[in-house]
């Protein structure tokens, strides 16, 4: 850019690197002193794929016995502990292994475990994998596992296992019920228990006559499970605990009600 000189030049000098250094030093001395930031550095370690696997990991093993397969599945989830012995200590899933004698599922099980382990090691919010797995449906139909909870597929039950594990390490939390919902469930359960006591009377059924001409009695005890045998499937928690009480369908497990 051209500069127009309107005054008479009386003298000149060449600015050297030493001159620039002296000017910079003088500017630093003239500048006001700024107090250093006393806040501690953020040294919290978060989960990411560059973290190397330690020699030892903490793990939990879960058993799945599904009517769709002959042999049981054993699911092992290993966790890594971040920021150990500090106030920011975190336990996060690092890898997963699935073992079973059912070799017909070997290929997709190996592929699934490798993909899930890669997602765990990637870091970030990995809880989405639970919803994705629980949304897998078997075209041949699902099944009910122990407790009357409906599982649409074997993959969905694997997702349920991962969900339970994430809850146990504090990565997921159940939505808290309001005081009204807790009181409603407690009241409905109390009514159900009272009704079960009345229905727990033994049923005497006449059998074939014995040699002496006397009728033998077969004692049959009524089923007193956690939920009524004729309960319907709840749309919210997928548990066979939906009963009609006071003219309204109410879930004895999660408190869901058709009446709002």
C-alpha cells in the first residue's frame, strides 16, 4: 500500500530485529499484571477409542435361557474404570462376549459382540444400543421369559441384559415414579394380594373310585404367582401384569393405566 509523505524528511534509520525485541520487552513491562487462572485444569478422562485395554477388567456374567435355543447363552460384559480413586471415577462398558453350545448362532453372535465392543470403546453416549437391540423382532414370534416379561427376539433379550448392566453401573437410570403412581401401585398390589388369599383355597376334585368304593380326592393348589395368570401384556413395560381393577386396565408392575 502506497503512503504519501506530506512532511519534510529530516532523517531516517533501519529497524533491526534487536530493535523489535527491545520494543516487545518494553510493551510487556508496560502491560498491567494479570493474575493467573487459579482454577484447576480439567484432567477428567472420558471414554474414547484411543484408551488402551488394561491388563485386568471388572466384568459380570449373565445367563439367558431362551425357549428358542436348546442351550443357554452366557453374556459377559467387562467394564473399564476411568479416573480411578478420584471424585470423577466412572465405570463404563468396554467389551462384551457371548458364549453358548448352540453353534448354529456362532456367526452372528461373533459379529454382534465385535460391533458392540467397538461401540463401547468409541465412547460418547452408548445407551442408544439398548433401544436398537430391544426393537429387533423375530419373524417366528417372541417368547415370555421368567417373570412374565415379553421378549420379541433373542437379540431383544440381549439388549435387556445390556440395559440391566448399564443400570447396575450407573450409566442408565429408571425414570422415577411420582408419589401418586407409587401409592397407586402399592394399593393395587395390596388389593391383588387380598384377592389371591381368597383364591388360594385348595380345590378338591373327585377322582375314580378306589377298591373300597370310596372316592379319592386330588388336592390342587391354586397358582399364586407374582401376577395373575390371566393378566394381559402391558404395552409400556412388556410384562404380563395388566389386570382390570375398578373397571380400568391397570399394570401391577409399572403402574400404567388405560384410564390415565
